[in-house]
């Protein structure tokens, strides 16, 4: 994954696949990107020229497949100072690992700092 604020390109060197996620998802103002073994998660501030908070995942094995949106909020605010981390927790009752995304960003204009924990 190669990216900057206005363009993200997924490149698979073994399969010779190149996917422009900016064009595929019509996103812009990318604020944060994180990944694990199976997915990339991308936080953007623009989708189809609309401002908002847009968090979606891209399957590493199939980047041209359908992306899953975890947040798809449209509003008229820019975001800044964002960070995104993957948190793992072992559930003693089910004996399975749970995975979460911890997301934080500042809303410009109303001067608030937002922190969310999203269950994957």
C-alpha cells in the first residue's frame, strides 16, 4: 500500500496487481491507514466530494472486491490529528481473541476530539 493524502494505491508484487483505491472508492483526504494480516483499514475525510468520516476495510487478498464500511458519516467538518490502532483482547469465556479498532480524530470547526472503539 502506497499512499498520500489524496491518493492510495495497493500494489501486489507477486500477482502484478495495482488497485487505485482513490478512484475505486471515490475517497480523498486520507487521514490514517492501518493493517493486520488480512485487511487494511482506511480513514478518509472525503467521499464523492462530500465531507465526513469514512472508515472502510480492504481485503488484502482481494483489493478489487467490495470494501466494507464501518463508518459512513457525512457532515460538513474537516478532521485532523487522527490515529488508528488495532487492539486485541482474549475473551476468557469464549476462549477466542476479539479484535477492535481504536480510532481518534479532531473535528475542525467545533474543536472536539473524538475517540471510538469499534468491534470487528
